[in-house]
C-alpha cells in the first residue's frame, strides 16, 4: 500500500473517531434532556390530575349547593303557599274535593274503584304538617270508603280492614259514601268480609250512598242486617248478589224500614222487600229490580215508591201473575224499562202511568198483551227504545199504537249484548199506509258488543219516504196527518256499512 493511501486511511479514522466522540456527547446530552423532560411531564401530569380532581369536586359541590338551594326555595314557596291560605278556606277546599260528581251519580249502578278518590285523604295529609293536622281534623275528607276484594278472588287482607277502620274513625259523624265490590271474595275470606260489614253496620245511620256486591256464598243474615235498621241519610243504594245464591228467591220483608231521603235503589238477587203497609219512600226517583224476583218482592216496592217514582226498570215481570186489589198509580213515572220478559197481562192491569213518556223493552217481547198498557199511555209516549231482537213481524203491528213516538232507539243492555233489527223493519215503516209513527224525527242505532244486523237499503227507503215531499205525499191526508221529516239518524253500530253512513248523511243534508 502506498504511503498516500495509508495517510488517507488514518485521516479518515481520526475523522470518524472525532465524529463518534461528538455523537456520544450529543447522545448523553439528549438522554439528560429526555430525563428532564419526563420529569417535567410527570410533574405536569400530576398537576393536571390534581386540577381535574379539584374541578370534579367543585362541580359536585356546585350541584349539591344548587339542589339544596332549589329545595330550600321550593320549601319556602310551599310554606308561603300552604300558610297563605287561611285554615277555614283550606278546610272548604278539602271538603270540596270530596263532592261526588254528577257523572258518577248518573252511572251509580256501574261500580268503579276510584284509586285517586280513595288515596286522596292520605295525599292531602302528606303535603306538610299543617295540612296533615287539618286533614285529620276534617271528617269529610275520610268519608269515601271504596274497597275491591283482591283480584282473582283473593280475600280481604287485615291491612284493608285496618284502613277502613281508620276511615270510619276519622270520618266522625259525617255522611259516608261506600263502594264495596266483594262478589269475588273467596270462601276463606268470608270471615274478613263479615268483619268488614259489621264495622260498617255500626255506622248505618250515617251511610249516604252504598254500592255493595256480595258473593253467592254470602248469607242474608247477618251480612244484610244493616239494611233492616233505619237509614235516615241514604240517598243511593245498590245491592247485587252473585247469581246462584240459595236464598235469592225467598222473599224476606222488614228491610229499608226508614229511608226518607232514598232517591235511587237497585236490587239484584237479594230476595228482600220493604215493610208495607207503613213503608213510604218520600224521595225515591229511580227503582231498578233485577231477576230473579217474585211478585211478593216487587209489588211492595212499587206500592211504596209509586207517589214519587220517575224511572222504573223491571229486569223481569214474568213471575207477576196476580193483580193487586187496586191498580197502582204512578203520577210522576216518565220512564219505564223492561228486561228479559214481556209485560204480563196482570202487570198491565196493575200499573197506571199517566205521565209515561219513555218506554224501553226487548223487541221480541212485544205481544198483544201490550195493548192494555198502551191504552192509557200511548198518547204521552214520545221515546221508544227496542232492545235485542226486533225482527218479529208482529212488533210494528203492536207498537203502531204509539202514534206520538218522536225518538226511536235500537240498543243493547247487560242482558242482551247485541241487538238485531231487520231490513224489513225499516221497509215496513217506509211503505205503511197510514204511516206508522208519523211524528218520528230521530233514529239511533247504539253501538253494541256484537250485532247480528245485516243492513240493506230499508233505512234509505225510510228516509226517502219521510224527507222527500214528492214521495212523502199522502193522498187526501190533512197536513197534521202527514209524517214528519227525519232530522237525525245516528248510526253508532260498528256493523253499519260505510256506504249506508254516507248515503244517510247525504240525504239528511241535501233536503231540509
């Protein structure tokens, strides 16, 4: 190797050694810088963690303070509001919440467990100490007693009995409104049911209204003994005993000996009757008697209620076969409804109803015996309701005596869950000469659970015959003998076809 090449190699080695020394120095410097940077990063991270923890703690404290302030403000406003109303005014407000609505009275026979009304006294008492003291000292707040035997036939629990005992205690001497649905109470719960009825019987004189459903295993005595006592405050009474009771057909008198304020009375399968001849209901307006019942049960109620009775429903008149020595006159009776059996001849001879305006009956029960009833009532009856099957050919032949009928309704009820009106029924109304029910202005087909009706164009023919003068003309007839035009046709039945609804609406709107 030449000296020149050797010199170059040595120079290169010295240069690389110098560069290596610089690199090692630079690496050591960067390692120290990295350690310092990591230390600073760890310190910054620790500072960040501490800051974040403090922020979270402050936020939580902020929420607590705001919540506390909101609660204090709400409590302050509540105390201002609850203390701003004088106690006497607040008591009137409490008492106003206990008033039963007119709608509830109108549907008194339909038992409904009002959870809101039942819990209302306890809700008022939970607002604040001042309201609790006032609620406990206001008897009217605790007068609504509503109890349903536990679902699916369970028995009444001791807790329920304790709650009702508390209500009776706190209601003091005020009028009681009682709703008890115990018909599903099991046999094992009869003891608690007897205890409950015994508790209420002590307060019988201050019962204002009572709706009572009893199971078929209940005994007339002692479960119904409270109704043998005077009931000076009662205005509404409904007693229903489940079917199948062994004592439902055995008439027992001595019940309701003194009920001067009674306005509404419904009895079903009770086997009880009032005490005649000294019984007299001075305020009874509506009487509902469901089968099974005998003449010995029905007639005493009819006699006692005859001076004031305005609405009467007889679920069955089939067992009434003998007349009373003197006909029973109902001077105020305006509405009469019959259930599953036709009016017997004896009943038609027994009742005199000079003010009768509304009549409701199953269509299939319309027979010739009705003519005796219509002899004295036809001129006043303006509303007719047919229930159930209305397809018999003789129906219109008998009902045409009611020449002043203005409103015709087809309906269902608890005994008939559907009604059936044939197309021929309307066809006969449209074509009869002289016209049947010339004063008819309104027809209503109520909604039913199930309807067998198959509507044709009979209703359309009736509207055309009554509302279109060119078809409505009756030759040689006086103006007052011509049939009135139909003003309303209410088709609520779900089985009414859409085309019929449209046709009826069009015809009623096109010709005035």
